[in-house]
C-alpha cells in the first residue's frame, strides 16, 4: 500500500509539473478575427521564464520552447494584423500551492516570432521539446545532440507530443524585437525595432489561417543568470487598415480640403 501511495504521488507530480512546461495556448488564444478593421484583443498577466527565451532561439543550437510563451489566433479573411508585446509588472493570484506569490518582474525586452500553424491542442497530448519524437525531429535537422531545444526564432520548426502524433509544423512568417540591434557574436540579429522601451510592435499582411506567436526575452547573457526570474508580458493583436487604405484616406482628405477651399473662395466675376 505504501508503494502504491508513493506511485500515486509520483504520477500526480509527473502529470502536473510537465503540463506547465508543455506548449499550451490555454488562456492565450487571441481568438478569431474576420478582418474587420478595429478588431482587437489584449491578453495580460502572462510571463516568460528568464529574459532570453526568444533571442536564444536565433542561434545555431536553437532554443528551449519552455522559455518562450505561446499564443494563437485565427483569421477567417485576409487582413493586416498588428502584433504588440510589452513588459508588465504584476503579482500572480495566490493559490493553495503558492499562497504568497512572488511579484512578476517588469523589464523584459520582448521579442516575438509569428508562424502559420498550431501546436497540438487538447484532446491531443501537448507538444514538448524533450520527448522521443521531438528529439528525433531535432536530431534529423539540427544534428544529433546539437540542439538545446526545438524553438527556432527565425526559421520553420517542428515539434510533437509523447503520442508521436504527426508533428506540429510552424512555418515562419516574421519576427521583431525590442531595442537596438543585437549581436552576440554571430552578426546582427535582424528585426530590432530600434527603441529599447520594453515594447515591440509589428504589422503583418496575413492570409486566412491559424497562427502561433512565441514571445520571450532578448538578453542573450541572461540565460546564465540564476535563479531565472519570471518576466511579465502583455500582448495585443489588432486588425489595422492596410497601408493602401491610409494612402487612399489621406488622398480623400486632401481632395475634400480642396473642395472646401474652393467653396470658401469668393465668387469670381
Ligand atoms: Ca540557443
Ligand atoms: Ca542557450
Ligand atoms: Ca521597442
């Protein structure tokens, strides 16, 4: 009986702990947008472990998806979509397991990557980096034992679950990060927004489809800082006018101005 009790505890621990680390969109689905300009959704009170998860996925040994936060959204029509992430300080809601939660840090310099494609979602098992299937995918593409995780910040990547379901495929669309250009020794990493204000925003023209966003920090040296703190994140997805619409709007306003001026001019004889 004693051993069965221990086993139960062990299994309970195994099922609850890794679930936190697997790729889950739970509470981070921005929802479905039909492309109407002005549609927007903000998701606050999330965090990433450490301030380096995104930038660590730009290097030769890839990155650990446990250090970035996954989000998803869905487009039922083509649209221009503006994606914004910024630092947020907050104190998590107390739970029985953590009655006195530590306040989540501000100060992340966020970076994010946008992909077409989704991770497995319930009732399928959730994806994670270190199952046999995910390891095999990594070894086949990145070299046996040469990668530290499945996450690639500026390339396509794949991952699967412990059921070895057909891999989730993330097809890279683009990325952006907060601050001036980063070079940790392999050349300038593309996508800096030029202003280190703990916020990054970029607009993408997207087709109908399912999209995933992975967000994390951009301080490459922070991966060697312990303990690894939680850095708060707030994110927004918004449907915005296409650039051509702005141009037409401005041209229209210019025309209106000309008409108004003509009307206000005294009649010529
Ligand atoms: Ca890395
Ligand atoms: Ca690393
Ligand atoms: Ca910025």
